[in-house]
C-alpha cells in the first residue's frame, strides 16, 4: 500500500495522495495510543469514597484503584497539602505498605497485599 502511494504521488507529481495516506496513518496510530492509555487514565475519575479516612488510608485506597496517580493528584483528591502527602507516602514506604516501581515520571505505585 505504502509503495503504491509513493508511486501514485510520483506519477501525478502531486503529494496530495501521500499527504492523505500519512494523515490517515497518524490518525490510526493516535487512536491506538488513546485506546491503550484509556485504561491507565480512566480510573483517575473513578469514584472512590475516601470520606472519613486518615490521609495514609486514603492514599492506599486511591492507589489501589489507580497506581499511576501522582503526588499532586493525590493531594488534590484528598484535599491535603503536597508536603503532607509526601510525608504520608514516605511513612507508608518505610512501613513497607507502599512501593514505587520505576521513575517518578513514568513509574507507578505498588500496594502490597
């Protein structure tokens, strides 16, 4: 298919066919990427009842539902300061109740059973 698009564009001395081909390929690739990321991002908005829980309990519950949440997202969801969330996470990690897998940017949280 790709070779035929190149030939057609060359024969017609017009890049319109090639541009349409490339745009459709990009659209398919983006649709696939969005479908793959939907499962990662969807739980951010999933309802989790954290009312009445202590900060560390809320963190564990939220991360069980979505291990890709950032500290800032946790702070926003719980309604606490970012430093408070950081201290609670450090304590959970020391107590082996929470583990970070991978980097801060691309990693995720693991809540042991």
